[in-house]
């Protein structure tokens, strides 16, 4: 199956700092999503971005499908940004395999 | 649009008992997915429905697991003869064929603890 690698696994930053999270994947995809998982386990949709660039407030994401990676940018971090960020992909032409998730990046924003 | 809902939110059961979880997808979403997430890991795909048809099952879905979506609306996931290794968060997601995207939306999950 498709492989998804996220880096870094852990990231500790001060409030106000910027961060870049990376997601590498091993095959062509028709779906790539970034999620933030809150402390109660809810997966919150951040971006649906199988290719291109999107921005939503302090967050932006870029996927370079030809090179099989995606980046999530968080600017001016706030303590509420803390949590686990997951990248998940669905292989193109693979039928219904569901999303394959990376292991996540655990982000801690300190005041 | 009320989002994906799951019930119960928490379930504690003794080893060997059967449990059933329910998922109500976003209305008009014809695709429904079940995932399992253990501590410190990302969610793992279990199975997928398009309308009432179960189209894909992961090898993670052992014979003790069964899922149904009888009328193409809500879905149930049953685990028979639960084992301690079944303790996990069970997540449901839905998506729509009607749009130009494959974006999935997740429910809050059911956290299962097997004692």
C-alpha cells in the first residue's frame, strides 16, 4: 500500500513562532487532507489539497503532487494550535482504500 | 448540516462481550468509512460503504468484526467476543460522490475500553 511519512514527529515552539510540517507519500494520490486532532480525539479538517496551494487565515498548505510531498505552514503560532497534525492520502486509481494516515506531528506551543 | 455523529462516545466492556457502535453520516453523503485509532498512532482504515454496499474491507477487519449500512444512511459496527487488543478509538467518516472532491469528514469517535 501507499506509504506516508510525516516530519518532524515532535515540535516544541514558543507562541508567535512559525512552523512547517512535511508529508511525503509514495504514490500518486487523488486525495490529500491535513487534519488537526484535538485533545478529545476529534479530527478537524484543515485542508483538502491533492495539489496546489491553499490558505486559511494563519494556516496554509502546498502540495507538489509530481514530487509527492505536501507542506503545512502555521504562522504566528498560538497555544490553541497545540495538538497532533495528521496528513492522510488516498491512492489514485486504487479503488476505495480509504485514507492512509501518517504517524502525525505532535506540536506543542508554549506561552 | 450537522456533521457526522457517533454513538456511544465511550464504551467500557468486559472481554468476551459483544459491542455495537453507530455512525450517522452527513446527510446526502453516500460514502461512509470506518477507521480505528490506537494510542499514539494515526487512524487505520477498516471498511467502506458506497450507499448500502460494502465495497472494501481491510485485512485489519477480522471475522469478529462486522459492519452494516442497511438503508444507505446510518451504519453500525459490531465487534463480537471482544479482546483487550480491540481497545481503541473507532472513527467514522463520510464523503460525497456528488462533489468534485474526495474530502472525508470525521465524527467524534467512540472510545472502546475492553477490561
